[in-house]
């Protein structure tokens, strides 16, 4: 290819980064790829993708005018070589459930401590040893604080990041400098994946029941996929608040105690995690529901973000011009493609036949990229760490 066209944009030129081939991407994906390369130093996924792109420009990557696929850590790039030997990237496929192998990170209850730090006023660090119960006597503003984690690289990362969610969720009742004090701690229910596990649900139920039995005030922060576990725990608690059957009078007392526990959901993900659903179930079970903070870029995993992004009938998206043979996709086409992607379960990488304009994300799913560039934060929220951070 002799330079850029309306359809193809240069992302890596010959002679740069020791590449012998120029690498082009579809103009509809330009913003996405620029964001990947720009943020590669802060995210494992993006760094892996960037390395793969550079590799395409420097090795014998395939045969001319034949669709090829480069598979690497948790992802694959679909591309072909043109008549000049340059690389034309058709799309990116990401397995968002992929996690690199790491050290021991056992699901369980951990204590996250606040301590003085040399280069800043304070830091929050997660203890290595799991606990069997929360230290409910430890409180700020007359309440113990606890978090249920979504997906993070480790319990240490979760512990250091979720304190910001707690601070923002409960800022109306307590000042930040009262939270970030040496000696303070919060309880972290860290989940190393498998948020639909019955075992993890039951463990969380036990923690809540312990607090209910003692009449303790607990302020919960439920993050990301942790909302799945918390919803399932509430469904169990709705039927019974005690591990063993109790007299009606005691059951009534436990119901009153549950009202002392407040819950706030931040960036919730998964089935039955819409704001209205979470609020209704929390109040039905007996929790003091404080609120839900939605990540607007998390359109694959959160129903409220999806509704806000597409609007009624997908009108928010509008028409996306893809150029070339792909033509123009209207809002209905994009919404249909997106809906199929969200609901698809069986499409494997090898089954995909990508066409110009496709940008592939989520576990083994193919979908059009038009909506991606219309949603700020979509890339980092979908397969990066954007959903790990407080949004708002």
C-alpha cells in the first residue's frame, strides 16, 4: 500500500520500531488502536496487543491477500498482507476472561490496612493471611466497612483500589481524612474469579449472618462482578437470616439487625445487576440501600450502561460509515449486531469470518466496532482495567 487512504490508516510505518512492513488499520478502528498503543504501559492486555502489532511489522506473517490470524495471550489479531507486503489489520479479538498465571490468590476474607507511606501520606495494603470473620468492633463513623470485589489482578490490587470506591460511595457520611488514617482497616471479600460459585455465595452469606447476629453496623461496597455474588447471597438471606432455624421472635430480631447494614454498588456487572433490580432486591431483603454507581462505558456487562448507550431503538448511536465494500451501517444494524454479540455463547475464534469494519471484543464473540468509538471509555471498561476504577 502506498500511503494512507480513506479506508486504511497507518499505525506503524516501515523503519520505526525495527519493523520491515507498514501496519495499517481500518479508519473506523483508528481511535481504538491509538488508545491501545497510548495506554499499553498501564495495562497487561494492551501491552500484549501492542507487542503483537509490532511483531506483525517485523516478521514473516503470512501470505499475500489471504486472511491470517495471530493468536497470543488471551487475544488474536485478524489481518492480511497486501500486494506491497504491508499488514492490513481487519480486527481484534479479545478473550476478556483470560488471566495470566499468577501466584497464590485464594478467594476469601482479608484485612486491608491503612498505614503511613514514605512517598505519600498513606497507603492501603492487603494482608497475606485470610481470616474467618470480620473484626466488627473496628469502625469509622460508628460502622465497620467491608468490600466485595469484582475482577482484579490480585487481592493486593483490589485492596488498594477499592478504598477509593468506599470513600466515594460513603463520602456524604464521613470525610476522606477520617478514612485515610493509620490504623484503620476494612474487610475485603476477595474473589479470584468464579463469582457465580455456590461456595463463594455461601461464604459471603456467612459473613453477613455473623454481622446480623451480633447486631453490627456494616457499610458494604460491592464492586463489579462481586454484585453477582452479592445478589445470590441476598436471595439466600431473603429466605433465612440464620444458618440454622430460629424462633419467629429471633427471626424478627435478625431482620431488624439487617437494617443496620448499608450496601452500595459500584460499577456492577452481570445478570440481575441493573440499578432498579439491585435497589428492589436490597430493600426487599432488608438492607439499607444507599445507591448504585454505573460505569457508562461497560456496555457489555451492565444493562443500564447498555440502555443508556443505545437509547430507544439504538438512536443514540446513529449511522456508522465503514467505507469500501462494507458501506454504511445504520443504528438498527449496529444494535442488532451488538445484541447478537451480547447473547452469543458458542462462537469460537476459528468460526469467525470478519469483514471490514469489525472490531471484536468479549469472550469468543464477534461484533461491529461502530458503537465502540461512540462510547468513551469503552475499550478500557470492556477488556482493560477501566471498570476497576471509580467512575464519576
